[in-house]
C-alpha cells in the first residue's frame, strides 16, 4: 500500500510503515500528518497484523512540524475557532497511533525533533541508532509542548527527566535516551529498522489475542489519566502563540542571536 508520503510493507503478522517526504528533513506537513493518521486507522480492523513498525527515510526520522507548510501558514490568518480546529491534526495523528491494538515499534535514525518525538512517544517501543537524537525545541521557541505528549513522556522517563527533556529543549542522544527510558534499544547506525523488525517478529510469533489484551491492560495502568491532563494543550499552544516572547524567540532564531524574554 502506498500513499504520497507513506509506504506499507507486510510480512506475516508484521507491517512496516515507511514515512518519506522525499527530502532530507522528513518534516510533518499537515497533509503528511493526515496521511499518517489514516495509515494508523487502516490497521484498526486488521486482524492479520500483530505489530506495526514505523520508520523514517533518508537516514532521519523527522524534523518535526513543517513550519513552512503553506497550510500551516495560512491557518494563522483564520479566526480562533478555525485555528483551534486546524491544530487537531498533530494530536489526532499521535492519538491514532497510540490507540492501535497492535504493538507499535518506532525505528529512529538521525534526528527526531519536535513532532517527530511526539509521534515516537505515541508508539509502544522505540529502537534508535546510536547517533540518533531526540529534541523538543518548542519551549525555547516560546511555545508549549502539545499533541498530548507531556504525560506520554512522563510515563516513559518520569517527571524530573521529562522537565529536563521538554523544558530545556536540548538534544537527547540515543545512549542517554536508553538510560532514561525514552528508548528501549540502541543499535549501530543504519541498523535501527533491522533491530525493530527482529523485535517485531518476536511479538508476531505470539498468539495475537493475549498480546492485544495485554497491551491494552498495560496502557490503561500507565495512561488512564493522560487525557485528563492534556485536553487543553491545544489552547495552551494557541495562547503562547499570541505572546511577545514567542515572536521574540522566532526573531532571535532567525537572526541567530540570544533572545530577550520579558514574560509578555
């Protein structure tokens, strides 16, 4: 199965989703996010697949949300209701991947930034190449982390490390991500997908019914309160987007200088 940005391969009870924007950034445009959402939803009635592996292309997972996407730029000129609705595309994508009954494994090479990290955190397991890194630049750019990601990251690495990772916006390389619990396996460069598929085969060899039920039981134990603490993160994002600090952060980034924040 092929889309504009995705290709799905199947082998036995394992399906592999290749995400490819056709460039070296693999950024998440609105159209790409909608397609990734639909790909995830296509597995909802699939009883033949036990594991879904998600990977990027061109040596990288994703540079995050495509801020140059014309659709995203255009939404800024719309009314608040329309902007708020348009901001559903990212969380809808992550939620669709998290809701799958199949075990989901994310194979990460290169960079995994912003929305890319949010998508990876929506999967059950992450396998990363040793030089890969994760980064959330939202707060240094004057925004808040949204897409229902904060509690997922807390589930994985705990509140203190989540504050370091989310708030400081610094690169978290795969070896430390393994130590912290953000990834479950680190491989040699170029081998993340191979290792993810080897792990997927182990899940695929098991009886599918108890695998699905066990995944759901574990998720409910760990994530039962997640929706209650993220229902307003779109509105928080919309609020920070109106601040002077957010504009100062963007201007400083473009001008390659240190920003001067005032809390306004």
